[in-house]
């Protein structure tokens, strides 16, 4: 009986010990988990003890995908960053990653190619050409915008207005061309400074103050950033710019005064492709139309906003020095057998227009074998003109006084 009691007592104590051991293991496992968690937290905020101070070093953690979305830059910040150049960002990246000098040069060449093919507005191109060739003025002509920009450039050494001194900018490669001995030839590349060395620079500076020049630049920037503005032409006093708004087929004529926020449409004109010529005193503007020697146009009085009826002329009109008259040639009623094979067989005679009232009158009449055409004014009333006799094959330069 006593042995049975001892056995039961021993079995009960063994079970109690087993329970105690199981609880001990569970507690130990929990303690390990807690300790590991504390270590992870401390890794992100490590304290380095110095003799006099303690410095906390925060370890960066990798954000979750949701945290990356939540912490993205605000829309306003992205907007402010839109104006940064893509090329400059590429260059910064290359400076970090490229070590080999030859690789750097190759990358620079690639960046230059990227810059060349970047589409620049006509105003940006004209500004760069002005900077390179050191002149003020010049106008964007608006020709061939799909692949080439054409700019009319001033040349103070040339008096003949019939010759167009322009620059053609090739959008595809950045080349700037001028008219050479036979045809247009590359003058330099807008993005390659090594091609500037041979330039025959003759600086041309327009006579306006800095504030006025800034106002002109603002107008040009607005005009030339648009694909719709064409054949801009500044007045000699640089107070107005004339242009037409449309496309290569034609448009409507406008005048923009320096200091005005918006341009003014020139009324009583038809939709056409316009070229502009100013009088010496900037009071009158020729709205020239036509695609050959036989042209048409109207005269616009800037101050009164009156405009003449349409009239015909050959080649161009010539303003007197005081801007009181224009002289021009036009076809006569006579046909010349000696002019067979020319653009037309009618002879030419000289007309005058009084700009005060836009009235036309004959100056020199012709016959069936002689052409007369104005050449230039020597003063307010003296006109030099050319006489060409087709029967005798002679040419003369003569002068006439306006009565």
C-alpha cells in the first residue's frame, strides 16, 4: 500500500515538472523574439559615444511601394522643374558615371547632336545668329518653316535693296547658309563654335536705347514663337513692325507698335501673301503682293490709317527721300516685237504716286521698243531712271526733275 502511494506521488510530481519545463521553453522563446525586435529598432538609431557628446546616426530604410507613391514630389514642384533642360540633366548624369576621357568626349558629341536636332523657335535662332555675327536687327522672313528658317540680315555696305542678304537655317542639322557664288553654301553651324572662326563679322547696331530694344525683343519673341507670323519688317525708326498672320498661301496684314500689348489689323486688305517696304520716315508702308516681276500692292498711312486702292507695278517702288512720292514702272499699252521671248512683250513706262492723297500720274511715257524704269532718288525731286532701247540695243542712265 505504501509503495502505491509513493508511485502516485512520484507520477504527479513528474507531470508538474513537465509542465514547468514546457512553460520555461515558451517563456524563453518569447524573450528571444523581444530581444531580436529591440535589436532591429536600435539598428536604425545607433548611438556613438564620444568623450563629451553623443551623436545619433539614422540609418535609411527602403520605403515600401506605397510610401514611394505617398512621398512623390507635388505637382507644383514638377511644374517648376519642367523648364530644366533635358540635355543638362543628361550631362549631370554623365559626369557621375563616365570616367574615361574618350567616353566623355563621345558623350559630349552625342549631347551636341541632341542639341542640334532640338527644335528652336525662329526667335531663338535669330537671337543666336545676332549673338554670333554681332549685329542688332534682322527679321524672320517666314519661308519654308517645315525645314528651313529664312532671315533677312542688314548689310550697311550695300545700297541696292534688290539684293537680299539672308541667312538660311537648316532645322535638321543646325547649319546656317548664305548665298555664295552659285547657290547657298554653309556659312557656319549654330552649335559648333569651331565653325565661327572664318566669319567676316561687320557689327551692325540699331540706334535705339536699351529699354526700347527690350520692348522690340518682347514683340519679336511673341511673333517668332508662332508658326503663323510671316515676313516681319521693322520700320526705319523701329517703332512699328509689319507682318502678316497666316501661312505660305497668305494671310492678313498686321502692324504692332512698340509699347502696345497687342497688334492692329490693317483694314481694307484682302487675304494674301504680303511683303513689306517702309518709307524713309516710317510714315508709309507698302503692302506688296505678287510672285513675279509684275506685282501689286497698296500704300498704308500709319498715322491716319488710310490705305490706297490696289495698284500694279513692276519689280518694286522707290520712295523719295522726303517720303512725298513713290516712283515705279508699269506695263504700257504697247507691245514690242523685239521683246519676244521675255516674260512679257509689253514695254514699260514710269509712274508717280503722290503719297498725300494716293493719286497716280504718268512721269515718262514710252513707245513700242523702249523700257523706262526708276533707279533711285538723289533728292526730294530728282529721280535717276534707266532707258533701254531694244531696237538700238542701247542702255542709258538719265535724270529727271519732278515738276
